[in-house]
C-alpha cells in the first residue's frame, strides 16, 4: 500500500484512530456489563436481551477492527454511541454510563482536531 492512499493521513487522524480504538475496546466491556445488567434487572425479556447484547457487541468489535483501517470504523463508532444512548432509555444508570462514554468519544475528535491544528501551525 502506498503512503499517499492509506488511512490515517494526518497526526490528528492517527491520534483519533488510536484513541477511538482504546475507547471502543473499553466499550466492549461496557456492552457486556450493560447486557448482564439488563438481564439481571429484567429490563428486556431473557432471550431478546442476549441477542441484542450480542448484536451490539458485534457492532462494537466491527468498529474496533475498522478504526485503524478506514474512516468507516469511526462512523461505526458514532453508531455505537447512539446505540448506547438509546440503551440509556431503559435505565437511568445506563444513561449516565452512556453519557460519560459519549463525552469521552467527543473528546477523541477534539484531541484529533487539536493535533491537526498543531501540525498545521508547525508546518508554517
């Protein structure tokens, strides 16, 4: 693969992909714990909670796998955040956890933008 066509291209992209990968790695565990919590609190019927948890887990793992290779991983990461916020409608505790992770996800993009700006400032 040539260096001109590979992702990530800028230092901000590299920082975003690294931080997003770390975030999504933690969110794998968050999804597992939310699934167990939803099962234990009987927020969703027993078979459905496992299927929903597994589907969201596959989504998180797919986003994690694609994060270092393309922007599609970051887009899937945004979808993961929306799903976590939707899960927050089931229980206030889940909503708090989802809001914390969404805030950290947004910070990933803020830090990437800062790195891009620093790279542009340093190039001048």
